[in-house]
C-alpha cells in the first residue's frame, strides 16, 4: 500500500469484505490518492486559502467557522468556484500541451526506437556508446533562437517543509529488495530510454545490473564512464566517515548514471516524454536512499566562505514567484529535483 502511495489507515475498517469488494475499494483508494497527489501540485489549496479572509495565526479558519450555511454556499459560489476554475483551467492547458508534446516526441522517436530494437544485442543497448557529462534539458527545450522557452515549475515553502513523502510516497522497509524491484520488475524496467549525454539508449534493468554486477560494471565502464565496484567504494575514507550503507552507495551510483533523468523527471514532472515513460514507477525507495546519502556526505563537506553557487536554467524562463515577494516576504522557489 505504501508503494502505491496509499496513506496508512486509508483502508481501515474493511475487515470482513470478500476479495472482489476489497479489490474494488483498494483500486478506488489508489485512484483517489494519485489524483490527490497530482492536484496538490497545482496550488489548488492555496487558491482557496487566498479567498478565505479573516482569521489569525492561531485561528486561521475563524471566518469559515462563523459562516452560516447560506454564507458558506454563497462564498463557495462567488469566491471558491472562480478560483477552482482558474487553477484547474491552467492545469487543463498544461496537461493538453504535455500530451501534444509527448505525441510529437513519440512520433519522432518511433524510427529511432525501431533501429535500436533491430541493431542492439539482447541486453538492449551497447554500453560503449555512453559518455559521462550532464545536461539540464533536451536541446529543443533550451530556448534556442526561434523556439519558445519553457517556464520553470518550482515548489513553495510549504512543499519544502512537507518533504519527500508527500511527493513520492514512503520507501519500503526492505530497501535493497525495493530498489531492485523498482529497476527490474516495473512496467518501465525493460523499456529503452534515450539519454543524450550518454550517447544512446539504456533500460532501468540494465542500469541496476551495471552497479550491482561486477562483470556488467566492467562492460559498462567505457570511455568517460567508470563504474567502480562496491568493495572499492566501501574502502574509501569519505564513505567510512559518512557511514554510507550499501543501498545508499548503489543509489548514488545509479544517480550519477543515465537513471538521473528518470529520478529527476519523477520529482519535477518533466521533461514530459521521460515523465510519461515512468509508467507509474515512482522510484520512491531509490530516491529516498539518494537523498539520505547526499545528506550524510554533505555533513563532511567544507564550503568556502566566498563560494557562490549558481544554478543553470537550461533555457527555462523563471516564473513570477522569482520576481515578486509573497505575503511572507519570500521570493523564489524550491527545486523539486536533485542537482549535481
């Protein structure tokens, strides 16, 4: 249930149901939970809060408590409904544009995918094609001359404090088993995806094998890409001082390879063609282990006092939240994904 994103206790009180009735309620709860998580990203709760006046920091919903039934009905019709229509209308436009871009991308990739299937070996892709350097967006999304820029989507301060769980769900308890399952037993596990800066196609299953199987690691270590064996990394001083666990090392190795684009697409919701290619796989346990490893390593890093850190935008246009302060004096946004 946790892996499906269903909150603890959501199915309580269902004892005694036959299997079909339980299955129907489970599927319905899963559907509602997924929609709830997607709607949370639209700012729909904030839009309602903006039209709920009055109250205080200690009792922010005083106005709601003091309304009569008639006042509540009038407020919903006159204030809430227009806000909902505005937010959902913007999301509707975003979804339609996303669908169109995915169709266009899929159409252009059909020929390339066919070539991959006819020419690659049974493992899916030649690791010798890979190179190791990063990129933030696909070239056609980088705001080149004549192309429309994509506006960045960032989180707010509430999403920052809510953490990972609200976005991707809880990790499973059996961490290594869960990570293996996320890469080898999910709908997208054997579906090739293209990573431009690694020079070709790969699959989540192949990437998992490349960091957990020494022979596969040697095969994939071509050109600029080097996948070090787990035993070597466990002997590194920084690994020992940070007390990195086996699952955290695997997760960090996966992130520094082609899988980074899938993890970041899960967190950001774009690029659309990669997000669609997840096929419902959230990689919740893997991403949690990546974050855990980064936090541990960050405690050992020394940041020079004069160090300035810049974030490349890759052609993204900043939203209005970066230009104007909100009611709390905050200007900017929270990056949903991992950065390197």
